[in-house]
C-alpha cells in the first residue's frame, strides 16, 4: 500500500506478504489468502487495487496459482466497489526502473529509493507489490489528479500512454463481439 502525492512522491503506507501452507488443500489455501486480503482491505480502504496481469509462462501450475489468487483478490475488491487495474511485469519494471527487463534486485533497489526506505522491503514479493502500486499510480495519473484522469499536472508521456491504452481497448472491443462490457 502506497500513498502517492500529486507531485508523484510515493510514501509507504503498509506492506505485507500472505502465505499458506503447501500442505493444505487448495480451497483452504485460497481461504487463508482471502481472509488476509479482506482484513487488509478493511483496514487500509484503498482507492484502487493493482494486480499483476497473468501471462503464459512455461510453468502452467504457477500461472494457475497466480490466476486463482488474483481472482480471490478481485472478488474481495469488487465486494467493496474498489476498482482493479492490471499491469504486466514488464510495465511495472519499466515504470519503476526505466527498463521493462530489469531484474528483481534493480526493482527492489528502486522501490526502496522511491519510497525513501532505509532498507529494501523484504521478502522480494513485498518489493514487487510495492512496485506494482507505484507503477499503477504513476501510469494511471491517479497520483496527479486524484480522480484517476490525471487532469492536473499530467505529463506529455502520461497523456500519450493513456491515449494509446484507450485506443488499444477501443480497437480490441471492436474486434471481439460482446467485449464492450469488459
């Protein structure tokens, strides 16, 4: 959880990593995560939730696990009317480090620097989550206008990025029947 000021200054509001025992059945593992997410959302009451977009990897079980957890998080957000944004790992890396191919160590170091932390967040998953939150705020313009439009102080690059995303969504929805509701 990060707070991002109109000048793009990000401040750590909280961070945590939820885990569950691999010895538990899948439904019980997802319940552990769901309960933790519910507590987190009820305490911090975020304005928006950013989730890593799942993409095809060579390890199908990893993709399935991430997708299942993402679904649990999206449902928890939907119950609270919290908008959910999804970003790919390369988008997050590019926003935080300037390179979509940055390694974990670079992302962690930049997160610590951006948030003005004395030590890098641990474990690495915590730094990844914070990078995702920072990237969303910076790329969406929500840090700039407070209304998600970036109406105040939007940089030319942010405007171009948003215009390109909007155009891509329009094109995608025209190509897919029934996709307008997504």
